[in-house]
């Protein structure tokens, strides 16, 4: 049973729909007050009464029944207590029958969500700074698919610009095919770093780089061949990381893909009288919206990010007819997105309102700031491998006889990296700490994985019962079931707010409540068979819900640890 829906439909509030009531119903912070609470403050203006009076009158109008055992009004809140046995039975039956589909929905059926994430730069390191966009976008991709949407994962490759001229110049001057083939993206990065050091002494190298990039644009056979080679080497290298993180894309259409799709955008801006000249450049004036002008074409006629992003947005709308198009990009680009979203709106694109910048904070290591040009970058692959190595060391110390230690360490290490980026609100800056993310006792993926291994061990010994009855319930059992019951709403909220951290926090909360239940309530040695079967069923439901939550985050769960 959907208890929120049951309560919402039972209430009659003039001028307020049951859907609006449903959305307002929440879990009260003090569970002694009730299982659900309806804040009445939003109704005060409509009903012209105080929230306290509204709550009191609603309380008198609601009759208790086999579902709602008690109704109370406190300080403008209408609190509901649910029949515990029925609630527990309904929740566990739902989890155990739906299994991996528990929490899934079809609310997105027939709707498409494009998600632009990771968006790596060709021939540049896939570093720790790319972690958030990659795992945040990957989680949103899974979450939207789980809710019935058609999610389209787009890796908007940074494969356009003068840096390719710089690489060609560096390769022709200092590189050789064998070294680059063997070293891959790291060897390319060394050339890139060397070019910038040498160009400080020889500024003419920059002119040469611009000339080589122009040759790429003009279709020069040799330069194009080198460009595609650099691109293939990069994608081959980064695919290893995507495989480790379980990240998938439906499109790798990058900046170069839109090189022949920008002119129609420029022409339309001209036709609609939106372009003005500023210091030789073509811009759209955004002063009345409190923003600097959006540069469309530089004085030499070349395009910018805004031009390419507008062409990409138009292409995505035409190709996928999206309901939402998300851009998972760091908050430093806030102005860029506001500008080109506004320009599309000024062009009369009614779908501009469906473009969303999912901004996130920066990730850094405790060592400090990185710079690709200077060469002081931290490769994401190295961070993942270090986490796996540290996880193996910890597992080897705690459980030296564990089978498949390498495979378990991989799930633990990779999970720690992903969870470390997803646990906090996405807008927060993160300083990545190996010790913190691999803490077995903290709010970490390792803690959740260990909880799952504990639950799995109990089920291997006691079995997962096919049927169960509800015994006299203790508070630990009720609190755990109440936490499990929030998962479907948590998944929807994560999609609505573009915030996978809701799911990460759900997993930690459930794990904490399960461990309290595990230590306070006997499971295998319960006082009677009815209680034992119920507690095994509760353990099974907990393992299922945590498995589903971690699957959405892209984290695997070992059977043993």
C-alpha cells in the first residue's frame, strides 16, 4: 500500500488536490509524533485560517480505520500513525516480491532525458577533477532509466580547438609513433606539457599550433589522420576507467561533430536581429538580464563554446526530442550556461526552459591544485588503483582467509571512489581522502558493503523464508522497516533534485538501523520460530534494498568481506 496516497485521498481540503497533499506529506523528525506528518502552513492563505486551526479541524474530520490507527494535531502539523503490523507486512511484501525492481517506477514512460556528462578532453589526462561529472552523470543515467525514462548518455568530447594544433606541433618536433602507442594518453600529455614549457621560450610555436589547427579544420589529410589517432588512443585509454566505474554512453558526439552545425545558429541569430558587433566580435547583448554579452564569433570569425553548445542543444532537441537536457558540469561554468540558455530563449526556442545545468563542486586531493599545462595532474586511474590496493591491504589484515580477495578489493576500492564523490550534496567541494573513504566505521560505501556482507552471512546460515508472520515488534524492527519504506520516494526525489546523494544517504541510514537491529535483536537464536522467520525476512529485505540503492550509484556489493 502507498500510505501517503491513502492519507492524501482521505483528506479533503478546499482548493487543494490530493496530489499536492501527497507531495507535502513527510516523515516527522520525532517518530513518536507519528509515521507521517502534513504541514498545514501552505493552506493558511487559501483557507484564511491559522495552520494550528487548520490542523485541528482536519484532525476532527479524519476517522481512524484499519490503516490509520491515530491522528493528532500539533503546532500546525497533522500527524498520522499507521497500523504497524499492516505497514510492516506491506513494506516487506513489496520489497521481497519486487526484488531488484523495488524502488523502480514508470513515471518517466514516454519521456526522454539527455544527460551530458564526463565530457573528457581528447589527448588530456582523465584526472581526479573528472570524477564528479562522470559518477554523478552515471548515477543520474541509471536513476532516470529506473524510473521509466529513456535516458540518453552523452559524452560531449572536447575534441576541438588549438590544443590539437599544439599536439601536432609537439609530436612532429619531439614525438614518435612507438612511444605514443605504448604510452597512450600519458605520453600525449607529456608532449602537451613540454609544448607549453618550450612555447614560453619560443612564442612562435603558438603560431605554428594555430596553423596546424586551421589545417585540421580545412581537412588536411596528414593533420586529420593525427587528430583521429590522438582521439582513438584517448578513448581506448579512458574506456578502461569507464569499465571500472560501470559508466556507459549512447553518444560520443563531441565539439568537432558540431563544426558544420553552427552556421545555421549564427544565421538565425542574424535574421532575428540578436547579433551586435563588439570590438570586431559578434555578440548577443545580455545587459538587461544582468549578464555580460555572450560571444558567438570571435573577431577572426572562429566559434566559441557557446556557439557549439547552442548547436549541440538544437541537434539534441531535433534528434531526441528531449523532455529535459541535463549538463553535469562544475559550478565554475554557471555563467556560461545561463548565457547560452538565455540566448536560446531569446531566439524563441520554447524548449530552452528544459535545459538544466546540474552544477557540482570541485574534487581535489589533499596534495592541492592541479594544472594540465604544468603537468601536475593526478590521473583518476591512479586514484582508483590506489584505493583498490589499500582496500586489499585492509581486507588481507581483517580477513586473510577470504576467497577472491582481489575481486572483493576491486569492488570495495572502486565503490569507495564513487561513494566519496556522491555522498555529499553535489554542490559541495570535496577534498578526497583515501583513509576517509575506506573507513569501515564511517559514513562510507565500505560500511554499507560490510553491512550487506553481514546480512548475507545471516541469510546463508538461516535461509530466506518464503513466508512469515508478524510477531510482537520491537522499536529497532519498526525503525528499520520505516527506513526501508522510504526508498521509492528517495529515488524519485534524487531524480527531481538531480541529487544521487539522497540514495547514498539512504544506504548509510538503512545500514545504521540494520546494525542496531542486528546487535539488539537476536536473529538466528530468536526466542521463537515466528520471530526468527520474520527477522530473516527483514534481513533479506534490507539486503535487497541496499543492493538496489548501490546499483543505482554504480557500486557492486561483495557476498563476503
